[in-house]
C-alpha cells in the first residue's frame, strides 16, 4: 500500500517521517537551519532555508522507508513565523520567527481597538502574531511592506512550495490573523483601524480547514523530492496545536503540552469561555464546531539550554551529567528562583517585555544548583499557565506531555511535582509528525474525519506521578516565583524598552 509523508518545521530545523496505513513509522529524516538574533527580543530566519532543510529531511525519510508511493502528505510549522515575499514567492527580508517580540507597541495598540473578532483572542493580538508583525513592517520598513505581495505564515509558504497554490491553513488564519470562520472571514475593517488596510490582499484568500485536500504535489516539488504516487497535500497547521490529533483526539478536559524550545498548551472545549489570560477560544480552528484554547511559555527548554550550554559553557554531550547531578539535589533548598521570561510571557500575563532573572545567587552557588533552579522555574511557568486555564473556567482533567522534556528527567519530574498531579508522557515518536500523518490520511481519503484517524493513531503513554514529599517546598517556591514576577516587572520593562537599542 502507499504511505503517508509528514513534515514538521520546528525552531531549529525540519523533521520528516513516512508512515504506513496503521501508523507505523517506516523512515525518518531531519536537517537544520540557522536563526539570527539582530537585537535582544528579535529572531529571524531565511524561508529558503526552510525549503532546503524540509526537502532534505523528506528525501532522507523517503529513502529510509524504501521510497514507497505516497498517498498523502501534510505540513506543520511553528505558528507566527512570518515570511515576507514578492510576487514570485522570493523573500524580501528574513522571516520574523515566532519568538520575535519587536512588535510589542503594535500588539499594545490592538488592545485599544474595540472589534468583535478580538474577543476570540482575549481582547488583543499577542506580540508574536502575524498582524502585529505586519503592523511593525508597515511602520518601520514601509518600502518592504509596500512591495510585499505575500505576508504569510510559514506553513502556507511550505504548502505553496509543495503545490504551487496559495492557500491559508484555517487553523493559522483563525489563531494568528483574526480570521472569523463564523462571520466575515478576514476582518478587513480591523486591519484598516490598525493602519494595514491592505493586509488582506497580501494574505492567501483560500482558507482551507485542517485535513481538507489542497491539491496534488506540483511537478517541480515531485521531481525535487523524488515522490511517486498521488501525493495529495492536505491542509496542516500549527505544530503544537495539532498534537491533540496524536494523543487519541481532542476531548473535553484533555490538555496537550508540547515541551520543547517553548512550551505550548492546547485543549478544545465544546462551549466558549472568554478569560483574558488565555489565547482563544478560537472557533473551528481544529475541529469544526469546537473551540480551541491555547496557552504558552515563550521559553521552556531554551532556558535550560541557556543555563547549561551558554551560561556554564557545557558542551551538549556533557549536559546529561549536569542534569543527573542537579537531579540529585533536594528541591528548592538551593535558595534560588529563576524567572523563565527570557523572551517575555505569552500567557497568562501576555507581557512581551518581561525578562528572565536568577535571584538568590551567592558565592557558594554551584552550577548544578543554578541548573536545577532553572528547571524548577520553567515548571513554575507551566503551573502558572495550567492555573490560568482552571481559573478561567477551562476544565483540566488529563495532561499529556511530549517533546524534548522526555530527554530531561529532572525537568519532567519537576513539572509533575510542581503541578501536583500525574502527567501522561508520550515518549518516542514526534507528535507533530504523527499528527501530520493523521491529517495526510484524511486528506488522501483513507479516513472520513480527523476524529476517526486520531483514534487509530493514539500512541502509548506512561504516567509520571508527583512526589508527595515535594509538594510543600514547591508550593512555597511557586509562591516566591509569582512574587518575584511582580517585584521585577517594572525593572524588566525599563530594561527591555525599545529606546535602549542603539546602533
């Protein structure tokens, strides 16, 4: 039988996999691309690098799988990674990566606008999203903005490279561009109020629900990748949001946390609630008739990478020993608090100008203590998001965790302990790639719905129980984390002020 091809563009590189009809992975491949950081809080990549790395990863996966015929394929990428292109699809400037928070003033402006569609995003657009980034371009690089034929999400760019058709993932359009699937579509009147009235003309007009076919792979991509078979490209979406499809499907009270460079939290609800501490609820973003809710930490594993590799200068092969030594220390007794806001806060504080901190240092502080405190700080940030869900009326009965956290036992156990509840770890396969295989199966006509395919592709999990003896010390540690956040906010805002940049 023909197989399914999945592609995931992450922060650091592309990963691909080939699956057969029962969800067994037949082959995998990956390749990387660089990120540049022109200023603190800025992050950029070259869209041509995405295609080069994605193509290399797909060719490697196909070769390892024995080059089967491909029935369908799907793509997921980071959200709010925005490409600026001319009419031929060539980049006019580097893409603005999801973590880029230069558009903080523009994000704040959206909070001053009274428009009904903003109710779906907690009253304003986050700094990471496409619309504030487009506003920033129009204000600060007006010639580039004027010349741009397309301002588009990375997933839509990759689907265009695969099919030759400009379409928009409905998930990305709803979650990041204020698209209203139950109303007027793209809100051109809102864009006008924000000073980018022509943005709608730069976005793909054809909005396609997740799992629906976009079209067959185009001749150029077919030849470059060496693909045979129908190879119907299905509409994909946001990497972490799609993870609900790879844990057995979206159910009320089920939260998926994808823990990697950043941490993304997603769940679906049947009836909407509108707390300002979450992103959403987004109508029909994943499954038609349901509402997607999103939360997030801008920095997750990236804080631990910074602590181990950049601050302490440990080569990556030696990080395992650092993790083991830090895990042997008792929790919290090191007297340190690490704030995880190295690139701002997504939710619940929605503050792009918060910054990270390490409090409580002394001349007796050891690298292992700093690393353990960093893992605890990221875990405190995770609890802050989960608490905001519960306090906002969003049920949390099951927590599934996946991603890079599975390779760091200290981070994993600290998360369970700080949350004070069991978590289900999805180990092994990349959930985004599995989700893409679900989508590809539906797009190719093998399954009638995302829900049907999701049930078949549910992976095995193991439960991580919290350590009861750690509950009290982590309760106090979390209280100190929250208090330290309040105490350092005004200083963070001064230190991250745009006018401090020179040169």
